[in-house]
């Protein structure tokens, strides 16, 4: 019988959970120091004071380590955004949008390297397994979808289906169109997708210093972008 097999199951589970937490902490520290391209299993194992072979009990290799970090970052971002949403009036769709946007920015500024892992340049040769990363990775966008679904009629502008929107709806595909309540629902879904794109772009511009280290009043520029995205989201001119 191996030494691990002699340890009671509860103790073994707690030990594994502790190592997994430390693995994420050290992995994120290495991301901040070296970036995703410089992340190595050997380097993380060294800071964990483990042999690389021992770390393979917890991750299968570098890609699995990246996946573990991506899921952890998505979960933490999701926790932050959902907590912020719970603190505002659930009947005020516009307040919920602003809460979501600011929670994303706040988390990104606190964890710029983690934001870069999620929304920055793809890691060469790495393909995230969608069955693992999607549940965590869609928590914020699922919330945005719920905000749109739960918004009362007073939140929306006059529904207009232009030729451009009809072409965009056709590009989405009939299955999506039917799933969101027809062409108008598809337009609102596209509005949400575009608003999310604007939000990610505004946060990334600040995190990646698109306008330089000075760059003027970042918060004012961000809030302008959020206001523009709000008009897109709710279809108001």
C-alpha cells in the first residue's frame, strides 16, 4: 500500500484542495512575472517546492495548467461581477449594466495579467477545451443576457429592424433567431454582443495602455464607452 493510500480520504482531499489552491496562486504569480508565454510547469513546481513529476498528479502538463488558471480567473471575475449585480436594484436594467461594467473594469485593473490571459493575445499552440472553460467563461455574459431578458419595456428604445440589422440577424442563423424569440429577439441579442465587445475593448484599452501610460482621464473615457455601449444594448439613439 502506498503512503497516499494510507492517508484517510478526508485528509487526502483537504491536502489536494490545498495544493490546488496554491497551484493557482503560484501560477497567477508566474503569469504576472513572465506572461503566459513564459509559464512553465517546472517553474511553478519549483515555487511550490515540489518535483515536476509530483505536480503531474494535479495537472497533465502546461496546457492543463493554463486551463486551470483560465477557469480560476473566469470564476473569480464572475464572482466579482455577480456580487456587484446583487447589490443593485434588480428592476433597474441600466443600473445593472453599469454595475457589471464597473465590476469588470475594477477586477481587470486589480489583475491585469489575468485579464490578459482571458481577453488578450491567444497563447500559441494552446486551444482551450470549451467543455471545461465555457461554464466559467460565460458567467458574465450569461448575466448580461439575463439583464436583457429581465429588463422591463421602459428600458428599451423603439424596436426598429433596419436592413443592416436584418442582414446581421441572417448571419446569426435561424436556430439562434428562433431561440431568442424571432428577429427582434435576435436583434437584441446582437445588441448585447456588441455592447459586450465595446466593454471588453474599453477595459482592454486601459489595461494594455492603448493610450499610453498617461493617457488622460481613463475613468472618464471608460464611462463614455459604457454609456455608448448602454445605448447600443438597449437600442436607444
